[in-house]
C-alpha cells in the first residue's frame, strides 16, 4: 500500500540508492507493520538545479545528501505511530548509509483505504 | 482535473507509452465521466533500480511490465464509481497494449475541488 | 512545508527553470505566508511524449510552455487564501519569465500538519 517516492541528488551509486530504498521499506514494516511484501517504490535522481532545498529551515542543517521521501499511505495511523515511522526511517537510513538524520525529509499523503488497486482492476482493500 | 502520473519501466516504445496514456485517459472518461478534454498526464520511465515492486503482494503476479498510475482527482466519487474506474483502467490497458491486468497498480489521491487552477491563476472549480 | 513538484517541457535553460522555481516560491511566501526558508522543490523536465496536456480544456489556451505545479501543503488555508495563491503564482511567473497565465496549472494536495518530518526523524509541526 504505501507508494513511496524517494528523491535524491544524482551521483550516488546504485548500491547506495538500493540501500536507501531498503531502509525506508524496513522502517515502514517495523514502525507501521505493513507486510514485508507490500513494497512499491519509485526513486528519482536530480541534479542540483532540480532538487532545491533550504539548508537550514527550522534550524536543521541540510546537505546535498538530502533525501526527500513522499509516502502515499492509508489514513488511520495514530500520531504516535506516524512519529515512530519518522524516527525509524531516519534511524534506518543512518544505519544503512550513514545518512545524517538532518538530511531526511518525509511527507506523508494519507488516502482512503479503498483508493488502491494492486492489480486485476480490483480494489483489494475496499472491503477489509 | 485528474492529474495523472504514470510510471513504467524504460525500454518501451513511444507508441506503447502513448497507448498506455490514451487507455488510462479513456478509462477516466468512461468510468467517472470526466470531459474528454480534461487530460493532463505525466509519464516517467525508470530503470530496474529505480522502480521497485513486489512480484507477488496479495497473491498477484507482477512483472517488469508493471504500470504504476497515481491519479490526483476530486473527492466525491462513490466507492462503486472508483471500483469501476479501477476495472476500466485495467480493461483498457489490456485491450490497448495487451497488458496483464496483474501489472496495473493504481493509487488515487483525492483532493477538494477548489484545489485546482487550470490557468489564469483562477480556481475554476471552486464555485461549481 | 510545502513540497513543490514542478513539471515542464525540456528545452528551457537552467536560468529559466530557476526563475520558475523562484517565482513559485515567492508566491507561496507572499500569498500564504510560509517562511522564506521553507523551500523544498523538485523540478522535472519532460519531452513532448511524456507531458501530455489538453490545449484548450475549460476554454484556456495552453502551449508547450505549460508548467504543472503540484503542491503538497498543510490543510487549513481558507478558500480565499488558496485563490490568492493561484493568482499570485500566475502573476509571479508572468513577471519572472513572461509565462502566459494560461500556461500555469496548479494542483494542491492538502495534508495534516503532523504529516511532515523536516529532519531528525521528528514531526516538527505535530505539536504546534
């Protein structure tokens, strides 16, 4: 269910990008208990002109290693669970690729559970 | 009104990608009755490292032909209409490019009708 | 907070794209009073096959200069403020790069304020 869009600066190795994607997915599994097989991710790389970020908004120091993660997921997780998700993503990325936790920006877009079709033209979650 | 983002693996011909875009649009027109002229689509191609999917989540067998379709559209369609939309998109893609219905993943993001400007800096739907 | 995705046809200069991004950001600051440092933008370029638009939907004449702007932002702005935002974006783009106002398409995706992490794995807006 989550559809995860990961944007980062170009120039990283494919191993690095895979490790980022793996870490984000593991955090989703651990923090909000999605099934491990529920994995759909789109990774995009951008040059410095195409990924623009503020280096100090809210007093947080960001670098060109910034990873922007936008997750479309079902509405209904408590605030506490969403906070755990943020924390876990940052932790996992730190472990996986030594990413500074300041360089993790996350945006959640919550949608109704019936707003997904995982194949066959059916709304698999609609009647759950 | 729908803003449609279509993501698929690179390597398909431009004719194939156009047929996919056409099929998704026709399904929107047929299933939820948007005007035929209400068409705005962004298609992105991704290599195997950048479009990650589970090949069997929910028991559905997916291949590298997977098409991920994220549609931003106005809130308010009934569940039945949204189900018809999912079914129609899968049908149309099967007809158009022989896409397996298992290889169609759809995510709807519903927004308020006043959250669009189609030009001129105006909110054309706000007072409808 | 806003995460801004700007899509336009490829072929523009980097100066042009920067001016577009600047104009959109200035409009957000002016119209809905986000902090000037609250800037996160992803710009993507697309060829004619990959950015499909209707040239006359709602009687508005669009050209290949079309810029599609999708803004993920917190829910809660009044309709009037959102209308001012649309108007200001179109005005700023006209001033900055002589973009025709017809060529500005905007989609807002509103989310809960606790659905952001700007770094450190924390939900900075959750308790505001």
